[in-house]
C-alpha cells in the first residue's frame, strides 16, 4: 500500500503553508474544524505581520481576531494563540518545544497538533490521526479502531519503518482526494485491490470529472 502511495507522491507535504515551526504550529492549531485552504488564506495575511510569539503578543487579541475571523471558532482560537505565545516567550525564549509533552501543555494544542509539528517541523516519526486518516484506516482495514488513539497505536505497529515519516501525509491526501467521506472514488484508487471496504463504488457511481 505505502509503496504505491510513495511511487505516486515520493515527497508528500502538508498543504498548510508555513516557513518556521511556529508558523506551522499556528496553522495547525487554526485548522481544527477548518479547511487548509481557509487557514492558508488567513495566514497569508497574518504571517507577514506577525509570525513569532512576540509579534502575536504585540498584535494583541482584537487585531489577531481580525486576521483570522474567516476561520471557524476564531474567537477561541485567537485566545489560545495569545496564551500559547505568552508561554512560548516566557518558558521557551520564543521557540517551539520539540517534545510532545511540552507541546500538549500549550493552549489549543492536542495530541494530533503535537504530532503534526513533531513530524513535519522536526522530522520525528509520529502519526497524526485526523478525520481523513481515521476514515482511511478503518475503511481500508489498515488499522481499524473505535477512536483516533487506537487507530494511531495500530498504525504505529503496522506501518513499516521506512514509511512512517511520510505515512500520515499520504493517508491524509488519500482521504482528502480519493477515499472521500461521502463517496470514495474507488475506480481511480491506486490501492483498491488492497482495500477491505465492502461497498466500493463503480465508475458510474462517482461524479463526473
């Protein structure tokens, strides 16, 4: 499965736009219950003005809200981002910590966000399970589980080491563009013969491209 996904996309990357660990942390925190496209639209305006913890604090809550107001739950996300920036300045000299424990202590940062930052910014072999990965893991039979933590634990066991670093990117993109929630595009799926899903769609069941 992963050999095929790697062949199609040798160097998968997050679709969130960032240049520093803090920008990535901010973008991932903002992406909860929002699309990457929507987050990128907001951060393209925010980051040129404030892309460090201190600059976020200098910007202030009200101005920060004005930059991210197009993103869902922006009021709460703005408060978390201010509080997170304060901790980063006070405890970490404005740098993003490189351990899961430290990241999960930051306001608005859960296990999934921490895993994304550890993997994408710091090259650690973590697997961040979002709704796409949860669906793909269960639907294909790769790593079925009743909750995201169980899926994460199973993925860590079944994915060969050579693929772990990029695995969650491949699975996210596969779930976003092919193994979609409402109706998967099974006819164009590169791993359809490896998939345990019993209700595979046929060409005339998927929308015209």
